[in-house]
C-alpha cells in the first residue's frame, strides 16, 4: 500500500475532529481530498504530513508505520508537502529555494563538509531547478528573493520546490486557494505535467470543486471526521450522501 | 514559626514590589505582545525622580511619588511614540530596542547622578510598628498596603470603566476590538501610561528602603519576570499572584539556605517553571497555533 | 567564499599578526585591540545563534564566564598550561550551551529569552557565591598569559603586550574562519532555513531540534574560547565581567555590527570598544550612545552596520 490511513481519531478539547477516518491508496496517481468546512480534511492531512499526531489510528507509507514520526523523518522517506498558507523561504532567491530542497539533510555530514569544502549538491539538481523554474514560468525571477513574488507566484515556487526531490508522496494543501482564477488552468497543467513526469502520489486537499474534479482521478470525500465517499470524480459527484453533506 | 512569620511579611513586601513590575509589564504585553525589558530601568528612574523631588524640591513623600508618576508617564508616552509603535509587528526588533533602552536609561542616570547609591530618608523607614513579638518598619507595611490598593484600583479600573474594558478587549482579541470600534492605538497609550505609573510607584516605594542606585531595578525586573512566568504570560491576576509568590519563596528560602543564594532560588524557579509548565501555574493553556 | 578571499585571508592574517607582534604600535592601541578581540570572539559565537539560527540568547555572557573560569581553575589551581586549558574551556561552554539549547527548545520567543536570561543570572550568581571554587566576587587572580613559543625563528612571549595583542587577533581570525566555513556550508543554510521558517524547514527534512542545539553548542563553545582569551588578557576571572549586562552588550555588538553577517561581530566589537576610547567621553555616555544607536538601528536599519556598508558598496559598484 502506497499510503494508508487507518481509523484515525483526534479530539480537540471535547470536539471530535476525526472519528475513525481512513482510506488506502495502492497506486500512484492524483487523488483529491474534499469535504465541507470542518470535515477534518486539514487534520487528516496534517497527520499524514506529521504536523499533528492522532489520538488513535495509524498512518503507513509503503507499509511502514510512520504514525509518530516527525515531519523531517517523513521528508527523508520521500514525502513532500505544501502549506495552505503557502510557505517559501522569503530571504532566499528562487533558485536558492529550489536548490535547498535538494541538499542533504544530515547535520553530521554537513559539519564535516563545512571544513573539507566538498560540494554536496547532488548531480542534476541545478538542471532540475532550471527546468522546474521554467515549467512554473518563474525563470525570469530565478535570482530575485522570494519575498518579491505575488501570492500566486509564491504558490508556484512552493510547489516547484516540493517537486525538486521527485517525492514519492506529494501532499498539496489547497493549492488553488488565493490563486487568480485565470491562472488556475496553468496551475492544473503544471501539476498534471509534473505528475506525468515523475509519478508518485499527489494527494490534494481542495475546496475548488471544478479544479479538483478536472485534475484528480480519484476523490475521497470527508464529512464529520470520517470518510463519506471514495471513488472516481463522476461517481462521487452523483453520490446522494455527498450531495446531502454539501447542501446540508 | 516566628522566623517564618517575619520572612513571610518580608516576602509579601518584596512580593508587592515585584507585583508592580510584573503588572506593569503584563499591561503592555497584553495589548502590544511585547515584553519591555527596559521596565526595570524605568522602575529605577522612578526611584531617582522621587528621590530628587524629595531631597531638593518639596520634602514631601507623597508629592515626590506623584511627581515620579507624572514624569514616568511622560517618558512612557515618548517611548511608546518614538520606539515601540514604529516597530510594531516585529517582536525581535522591539525587544532588542528595549534592551537598548536599558543601556540608555541606566547610563544616563549614572552620568547625571553618579554611580553611587543615594539616600532617600523617608520617615516611614525609621518608624516601626509592633506586630505581636515582631517589629517592622512602617515602610514595609506601607509597600504592602499601597501594593494592595493599586492592585484593587487597577482591577476596578479594568472591570468597571469603559476604558478599562476596552483595554481588556484589546488584550483578548485585538481584531475583534477593532471591529467593534475600539481605538486600539489609544489603548496602547493607556497601557503604557498605567505601566509607567506602576513602575514609578514601585521605584519610589523601594528607594527609601534600600537606597536609590542605578542597578536598583535589575533584580526587581528579573523577579517580576519570574512572577510573570509563575503566574502565566499574559495573565493580570497571574502577575499579582506570581509576583507575591516569588517574594515569599525568596524570603522563606533564607530560612533553609544562606541569604546569598536567594536570587539563585528565584532564577531556578523561572527555569523549572518554564520547563515543566510553560503556561504558568495559574495561566491558561495557550491555544494551539494551528488546528 | 571565493578561493581568492580564502587566499587573501590566509595571507593577510599571519601578516597582520606578525606586524602587530613586531611592536611599534602604542601600548594604548594594543590594549584596545586586544580588548576588542575579547568581545569579538564571543560575539562571533552569538552571531551563529542570534544572526543565523535566530535564537535571541540573553545569557551569552555566562558561556564566556564558563570558559574564563575553566581556564582560571585549571591554570591557577591545577597548574595547567593555557594551551591545554583552552580547548577544554571551549568544550565546557559548548556542552553547557548544548544543554541549554536542548532544554529551552520548546520555548517560544519571550519565554526563550527569559529562560536564557535566567540561565545567565544563575551562572553569574554561582560564580559570585561558590567561593570554594570561584573565590567569590573578587574572582580568581593570577591567571597566566599563554606560554610563549618559537615559530619560524620568531619568539612569541605573550607576557609582552604586542605579542598578546597579536595572539588575540589571531584567535579572533580563527574564530571568524570557523564561523565563515560553517555558515557558508549546508550547516549554515539549514540554520538560516530554521530562522526563516521552522515549520517549512522541518517539512523540507531539516531536524530543527538538532539544528538549534548544535547552533547553541557551537556558539557557546566559541564564546568559551573567547572567555579564556579574555581571562588571559585581564589576568583575572571575576563575576563582574560576566554579569547579565555583559550578555546584553554582546547582543548589542552583534546587532549593531550586523546580525546574520559574518563581519557583523567584528565591526560591532571594534566599534563598541574603540570608538568610545576615541571619542574620549565618560564610560556612561558611550553606553548611552550605543543604546541610542541600537534603538535607531532597529527603527531605520535593522540589518546593522555591515548591512549598511554592503548597501553602500553595492550602490557604488552599480554607479561605477
């Protein structure tokens, strides 16, 4: 199993945010995670990313239990993520942002290399960064600090930086939020193309129905802390329970 | 038992001083979310101003305290306008600027008044009262009484007046306060004025007891911070209880440890509380950043 | 750092050290130079914590003190040589720094500052009160200057002021080089990532805990070595040199010089020690001056002196 979440439960001071939510994804692809406000999408997402930990239940990546693993350990396994509020390193240039994602993470070896002056950037990282900048149409700003970008551009940079390592699992938290509607097509193309290029699982939490239905091959619907429906977009869109949950 | 009672009164007295510092810092922290590390230096400045007025102008303790309060409110308005307001939103820069102010205030005082301690001979330090078998300087009891009165007045102000309610509203929810039409800027100025008044009273009360000297605010600052940590960051009642508790812990520690180590006991209290219960003994658990 | 810069550094520093040791400079100037170095070395350590990892530590003077007392106790009470005690001074301070870093990790902003301040106060109080070990407020007297040696036909006798000033400059250069190598490496990049955004750094695979603890340990170790140099210079290790205001002075030096810039601590320390001597005003007024400068910098140029200089040079280069 590529990714499995089983019986996840989480309480926030008496409020049950997750109530035995779970799903399993066996194959690579683009999967959407949707649901009305308060359905528990973000909590579930954070548990897969390692930003929050469940009261009960398990998360496994490639069959390996990662439930209690901190985010940096999951990153080491090949998991990358973006944030709803969009996070990039503002002081660094776009190129530095991308290259940082590709650098090794061990402090011990970094300290050693500091005094032996060996270049640690993996071969091909520089070329990969150029390619991603071009795909994200950010190549004109490659040497500008990320802080000057517009929100939409920063979102593209954030996704490009997450793609740097060709992650096996890429978690995208509302990538379309705050993006100029005219640029949504470009974002969708960018994601589809990136997925075709590298494979793996793209798990996308999204509020914009039109965007996610056109992008994902499979949709998981959450409601009141549990999974309500799971299937291809067309089937989910005509599901009675889903329609009721969104209208009710 | 007698020794304990004596140290308990001493502790309440010093605790009241720490309450002045802790409350003043929490009032500003509540609305501006910044700890003013210059508060100890301002406390010291209050002592100097009161001493100067007392020795050279009026020879009246009450007027001296009032003068110190007015002077510090003025200084506070300048600092709020000139330093803290322009740096709003950048916590690190605000805190570092407040460290710069420590140097400015402390060394200006040294340059003007000299490095040596000055006498502040108020009658109340020499007169004593008999409480059973124990006798205390009137100043001790005065500090406790004035401390209690100021706390009571502050609570009445915060809970019974419109301005006080506005201040509390901004502390709890600045955005909400803005929405309902509270002048947030004005509450910052108000918090600064109240904070400075408390610092001035504290310095003017402590000066006669232990002389007035440039570092007289350093330990009260740290112990006020200890009170804040103990009571829970951001909590006004916590600042009162925490400040008093630190005073009593410190004074009673001298019953079992050499006097020299009482500061260490307080500093260690800070570290231990921060590590075991960072929300403070009386504080509420802080809200999760993301949920 | 470009190869040219490394080469220039490796040539200029020994030349400078040799030049200073030749004497000829007035003792007054040598004194100021050595004193500035005793501030610059701990400031270089603090810059790693404050400038690069973003940890505002208010108790840094305690690490300087740990180094100074380690040297003092080993040299005075146990007859160690300076050169033997110096690494241990760094190790003791570094271990204390790592421990403080580990226990204060969870604390946010204000709590972190209060905890580091309290740590500094506790250590200072221990130096004052543990008379059996530290001799209390008067301090440990009679700390030896580094033992002399002959190198390339040159006799270094550090009892002489020119030689000691040369040693202090050399030690500062070594500390600077270490910090430059660290900062320009992946280690430095990870620290800067942590400062910019901890959550993002962790999502990118950076072990934030390890980064902060290491930054603390390394910064404190450099401060400890600086403390040993300071104690050897002053010939005494007394608590007054390591009180909390000295910790704030170090913060001030780093910020005024330019936090997060390699040259920041050097500029800051030189300015802190030399300028007031040059201005010939009372010690109080120079600290007032620095306090005002700090407040002004926070308002108008938070990147510090090194940042201002970099901006000026860039503009010059652009105009030329």
